[in-house]
C-alpha cells in the first residue's frame, strides 16, 4: 500500500488540477452543449429538443447584428493593434532614449480592467462634456463627435477603446521578437548594401511570422470574448447596435431567461474560439517537439 | 542588438547628417505622439476627479483643476453618509481583496505542483495532460457560465466571495500550470535525478531544490493571477450581486446608476480607485508583468 502510494504520488498530486479542469471546463462545456439541444427556458430541462435553438439563434436579428459587429470589431481591432504595435516596436528598437519610460506608457492599459478604461473612454467620448466640447471650446464651432450615441458609429468607439487597451501588448510581443534576432543576419544584410527600411521590410518582418501568428490568435481570442468593454461603454446600445456575442449570451440567459438559446450562442462562441486555438496549439506543440 | 543599431546609425550618418537628424526627430515625434495618446485617458481621469462639477461644465477635458480637491475621492471611497442608495467602493474593495488573496494562493499552489509533476516526474501521456489543461486557458467562459451558476447554487455558495474564490481558482489553474511547467522545463533534470538517487522524496525535492529557485516564476504567476482576478468582471457580475460583489462590478453599477445629476468627477475617482492596485503592481514590477503577458501569450 505504502509502496503503491509512493509510486503514484506524482499522479495523485496531479489529480486535483486534472479533476478540476476536467469537471469545470470539459464537463461544463458538454453540459452547455447538451442544454443547447433542449428547450430550456428559466431552468434547464433535460428532454432533447433537437437543433431548434440553433435555428432560432440564426434567425434572430439581434444575434445577426452581434455577429456582424464581431466581424467589424475583430477586423479593425486586428489591423490597428498590429499596425500600431509594429510601428512602436520598430521605432523603439532604434536605440531610443527613455525607451523604458515609453514602453511603460504604451503597456500600462493592459494592467487596467476594461471596466476602468471603459468608464474613462465613456466620459471622454460623451458628446456633451467630452471631446466634442473640447473642440467647440477651442473654436471649432461645428465640430461634432457623437459616435457613442450614434447607432451607426457606436461600434467604432469600442474599437477605439479596445485598440488603446491592447496595442501595447502587440508592441511588447514584436519588440521581444525583434530583439531575439541574431545581429549577424542584420549585419550581413547591411554589408550587402541594404538600407534600414529594406532590412525591416524584407528581412526582419518576414522573420516575425510566428509573432504575427501569435498576435493574430490572441487578438481574435480577445475580440470573441469581449464583454466588459461593451458593458462599460455602451451596454450594447444605442438600441442593440453594439451587441456582441458575449453580451448576447449573458443577456439571453440572465435577463430573457432563455437558457437553451443562450447555451446555443455560447456553443457558437466556443466553436469560433476552438477553430482559431486548436490549429495554434497544434503548431506550438509541433514546434516544441521539433526542438 | 547594440551593434545593429550602431551600424545602421553609421550608415545613415554617411548619407547625410541632415537626413539623419530629420529621421531621429521624426522617430521621437511619432513615439511621443503615441505616448500622449496612451497617457491621455489617464490624464483626463485624474484631472476630472480633482475638479468640481462646476469646473467640469465650464472647462474642457484638458483644463487643469483649480486646486487639489479630493472631495470626489472621499465620496467614491466612503459615500456621502445618507444611508440607503448611497453606493461607494470601500466594502467592495475589501470584497475584492478577500476574493483575490485566497484565489491567487490556491491557483498558484496547484499550478506549481502540476508544473512540477509534468516536468520532473514525467509519466506516459503527460504531454496530453498538459494539452488538456492548456486548452482551459482559451475557452470562452460563456460556455461554462450556465452550469457554473447552477453548481454554485447547488453548493449554496452563489452570490458569495467563497463562490468567486472557487471560480477564480479553477479557471486560473491552466495559466498557473503553464507558467510553472515552462519554467521547470528549463531547469536541468539532473538536479532532480541526483537528489532521487540520494533518497530524497517527491515533496523534499520540490521544497528543498525547486522552490528556492522558483522566486521569479512565483512572482510572475502571482502578478498575473492578481491582475486577472482583480480585473475580472464577467464572473463577478454573473455570480454575485449586491453586497458580495467585487470592485469592478460595484464600479460599473456606480457609473451606470442614474441619479438625477451625473457626477463625472466621482465616476473618475471611482475608476482610479478600482484601477490603482493593479497599476501600482504594474509600475513596481512591470518586468514580471510583461513576462507573464508574453509567456502567457507565446505559449498559450
């Protein structure tokens, strides 16, 4: 008995982690999957009802708006974060004075919660006393900036705040990537007469492919899960114009008491994330095995 | 690194001193513009929190406050003292502390043990076990909210700090395991093997050999978990309300509550109070924070 215990001690120590994740992650996802095939309203029901909830979901105008918003947000969020992140990383890589201070400034939003930053941006973007008033007081009397309360434009305020929060993160990833490149490669290129622009554009950036890939995965992942920022900035409004899948899921479950429908939307989100993450984990693992 | 910039510098110098100077100025100009963009909201928050509502209406976002007026901070922290309907952050701040401390401790401990086993006591299929845990870093929590709400209800700990401790401990494990596993992988297994030959057991090896050299990764993990849990809103708002709510939920409720007059100065003071613990950690231990961010990202 004691011998058995000693031999299996590592596995016993490992058990809580595996057990907890097995139950609370995999078990719960399966539970949600099951519920998405039932006609659950306020309380979960366990008779199977087929794919009715999914049909209902994709027929719902609010869900379609949420998916639309997610696509717009993800595209813009990705482009702006990556472009700003790369520019900052390359510029900071030029032996800049006060690099440490600048880096700290670019990255501090990552330490704050989306609720805190959402509250700040909401105040800055509000049309009565925020940026709009600032420009009017400066003498631009016809200046209007009412995106926050404008159905068509409100989604872009979420992009502004989201990019502000996450661009520094992409900068940190690329800066780490650039600094891991051997000096020899760059020196060789210089000897061949390549200028600084060519060195970055033709040599260093193509070498950053794994960093691009990582940033892509992380940013898409952040945007599919984005919830807090929307709650703090617009609560999905004006009307339902800035609803996103994560907000749709919680509203449907906890305000509309449509548990089955909400589970279906959660499973759609799960599948979207899995489609991005599984290839990523697979490639990461392969890279590690190759080492 | 230094050589590279030095040689590029020299090359530019050859071309023309003026282009060189212009480029340097341009570089700094762009970097400073971006710095201003990133600093702007923080500046606005601080300045607004120090103004009176009268000043806010008269000035603009950028106007400097007339003096150091901490009234809105006091209101945000301790309320106005008129009883019912008077919401302020102090009790929720303590809720968050009571939630963060045990959750960070438990998740870090479990992760350290798991990382230790996965690297130093390898068994058949351990790679799959790691992958099994790793996937937990990525699941959208919406897919577990409904069963979690039920489970907390059944356990009788919904709407309590204990419930949130459980939730944050569990969903922190994938990250903490990842951190410790990646750290211990780089530590030579010969150390452990030698100790095993000398007859040291499982726990002795961990506490005598690995733990003393684990300080950096423990710091990284604690900072990461602290920031994540302190800043969480989804779990807090789904599994708690009223008195048990953590600070981010309370902040959001305060800002959204539609009393007759919107007090932006109090809103901003509240936001700063809710953000200050993580901000302080970031400024003091930024290096470790960034390490957590990039390793949490690059490997998971």
